[in-house]
C-alpha cells in the first residue's frame, strides 16, 4: 500500500473547510458508540476545557503543518443529534481533520455520518488516489449495519468523492443509491434543507484563509523534504534561513496566486525570489554589508526555494492541476473531449466538476468548453454513464490510479 | 511481509503460490492439503474467500467439491481461470470478483457446507473481521464448518516480542518498496531522487497509517463470538500461523 502518492489532481482543501467558531468543541474524544446525547452539558468546566485545548495543541499543530501526512481515525458510524429511521446518511473519509470539520458543520442536525476507511486521507485525495473507493463505502455500510437503522437506501457522498466512486456502480454493487452533496461541509445544512445544490456548493473556492492554510501545509512538507539539500551543500547552519525563505515564499505565492505577475507558478514564485535576490544585491553595495560569498550562497538558496514553491503550489491548490507529480508520476494532463454521439446530456459531468469546464449546448449535448481551467481531477471521466467523455492524451495513468 | 517478495516477481499472480510457499516454509501447502483432506468429498459445497490464484479451489474441485471462489483481485482471478482452463474440474469451480464484505448480498443463508479463508482476515480491520466471520456463519448450513488460517502473535512473551522486532522493520521495508509502485518512470536516478526527497514524509506516513496486514488478536474468541464451536486448532511456524476449524452452532 502506498500512501503518500500525491493525487494526480490537486491537494484538497475544499471538502473540509469551515471557519473555526469562537468556542470549539472537541469531537474527536467522543466514541462512535455514543447512542444518546451526552448527559452532561458539553461546556463542562472552563478549566477542563482549557486543559483539553492545551492537550490537543501538539496534535493540531502537527495536523496544520504536516497536513499532507495521513491521520486516520477508526472508521465507524457517528450519530449526529437524534437521528430517526428516515434521517439522511452521509459519508466521509476517516481523516481526523475532515471528520472533525464535518461534525462541526453538522451540529444541530439529526443524521448519520459514516466514516469510511480511506487510509486516513481527506476525501478528494483519497478518492483520486484510490483509497476512498466503492469498497470503502461497502465496508462501512456493512460493518456499521446502518441498513438496520434507516428505512431508506440513499447515501449522500461528498462531491469530491466523484473522482473515485462511480455512483451507478455503487448502486449495482451495494443496493444503495447515492447522490453527491456539496463540496464543502459547511454547506451541508443548507443542502439538507433545500435538497438543491447551488452553483456555489458544487465548485471549489480558494479563499484567503484556505490559501494560508494550504501554504502552511506546503511549507511544512517542503521544509521536511528539501532542507537536507542546502545542509549538504552549505552546511547545517543554513537550515533555519532556508526554512524561513520557504515560509515567506509559500505564503507569498499562495496569497498572490491570482495577482503575481507570471503565467506559471514557477514564474510567480520566481518573481518573489527575484525581489529577495535584488534586496541581497542591494545589500552588497552598502558599506559594511555582507560578503560576496554570502550573497551568492543565499541567491542560490532563494532560487532553489522559489523553484520548489512554484512547482509545488498547484498541488496544494484546488484550482490548478498538480505540477510536481509530473516529474515522478508521469504526465497527468487530461485533454478531454465529449463524444457527441454518446452523450445523453445528463449533465453529471458538469455537476461533479469542481471548476466549470462543461456547458450544455443547444442540441442537449455537453461541451468541454473551458479546458483552460480543468484541474485534471477526472471526476467527469469516472462518472459519465455512457463513456461519452474521452481523454485524448493516450496516457490514462490517472484513471488507473483512481480505480486502484 | 509477503508484499516485499511479491514485488520481486514480475508476474505476481503466477508466482504468488511459489513465494507463499517460500515465505511459510512450505506450511501453506501442508495446510491446504490438510484442509482438502478433511473438507473435500464429492458434492460438498465450499466457499473460498480470497482464493488468490485458485490453488486451494483447484485442489478441492479435483476431489469432487463444488467450489465458489471469490477474490477482489482481477489479476488473481484471471490466473485462476488460466489454471483451470481446459481441465475437467473447471465446471466445479465458480470464480467471482467479490470482496469478503459482499458475501451478504450474494448468498442466502445456509448455502454452503464449508467456508475456507486462508490469510485473508488479516487484511481486514477488526470490525470487518467480525462482520465477515458473522457472514461466514450465516452462509453455512447448520453444522457446516469454517476453516480459517491466519497470522497470529505467538503466546510466549519473549517469542512474541522477538517476532514483533523482526516484523516491524520488514513492514517498513515493504512499505518503502511499495511507495514506488505508482511511479511511472523506471529510471533509477529518478527513483533514487524520489526516495531521497520523500523519505521524511514516508516515515511520517508509515508511522501514521495502520499496516496493510496485521496479526489477528483474539482469533479464537472472535470465531467463537461469531457463533462457532471450535473443533480444531493447530499452530504453525512457531505459533505465528494458526488454523482454526469451527462448526456452526444452531
């Protein structure tokens, strides 16, 4: 089992976004067998809450900086509120952070949440990387015996699971029909009220907060993986400086991803790097400034860090196809096209597209109208019931991974 | 552990049995023979869960049993198919691409006289093991028998810790080798670079993620709790491999 294979699409932020409420309850300590609402009010003693907050700080910190590392919790059935026999059944993966945020978003509702085994990876990455599959869903349906608890057979899957779970096949194999819910957990209450997914519920976004979160994750993973190289070349003393440069560049690229000059992210990060290098060169002119050797060394390190931040950034964004994985995993580019004769105009490709690649033509056929914004997640390819969407790039590596 | 060696062979399904034999020092063949001996009679209906390349199924069918063999791996099933091709026992073996979790929807209660699972439960989570054992009982007729073989931890404490100490690094190496599975390039320099860069993340991931296979804890208890009477138990390889034979109660 390989686990840290970066998905060919993008690192996900979408599924589990929610701004932290002022008072955050810790759900992770509750057990799944909790059948009744807690007898004691959850806002117990303030001092206990403070200690709990301090105690979970290391874990939270780890999860923030090393977001790319899986963090599995035990799969199982979670009762939210007081669910009855007709309550909705939602599914998510057993990534600690995801489950925590989904539970927070569901607060006040009555429903069942199935935490499916997916190697402790978030929904989008797990579905794209072959960890969140039909088998995961079947496993949790069976072990939770949820069929005995409800009188319907309908599941609500997170939309970003569309890259790994074909709902037609799921119905064939499990007898449960599934619909895709919203991308973001915080939209679930609205969705359950109206049973309509608005345009904003089905597309990914990349807010400033999300960008900061993902840049922290990118900084953590880049520092962990690449600090070795400056240490080997220039000595271990350069490590803190290099990590700092990575932090500045990660935050800079993430915050300026829409505004920085340049076509690619290497260019955008390079622009930031050049600013730093220019500063260094300027310092050289000052009397009593740093020596030429110092300037050359840090110029090289800034250039290296800019390259890293630029190549890695798309992998941490929900809006751009992963660039880094091309080096090791081969091209994951998709060039999609709709075979008109086979298209039945069911629009599922549009409804699972995290951006907005497809439009419906006047002849009731779908058109792959916006190839430029395609993130290459492959959701449409997996879901199309008539195989009307084809990948014109002969290399179908992406799909092989998606199917495990 | 087996996964390391599996990767060393080009064509895994075809050589699967050979390395299984090597890995268990020939015990797996012995176990298969023993099961076939006590199970197979003409007409007996057998379900094999996780049939792999179909060696056990073929053994049973050759002795006249009617076998339904399921596996999740399409490659393994193709190999099983190839092996059975053009032999007179083919009609007695039914191969199905199913996971152990899907038995419930496929077979009504009391369909089989015997259920066999060799080294399959250890790949499931604890909840899944209990569920599958429960389903095994359901699909067996009253008085039907279950044969499960799996990895366990030896009871003597010193030996247990010795096995753990040997197993852990092997698990780590297995994990590392499998990390390169999805790499497209076979270029050795690219591969090396990949490992150098990704190593710290691989270590964190290894520590975070539960193993792909694990020794089964409370094996007897689980089988009993699922509604079986234990009628046989045999240890192999210093108590690291155990064969349990249970009879459906009621």
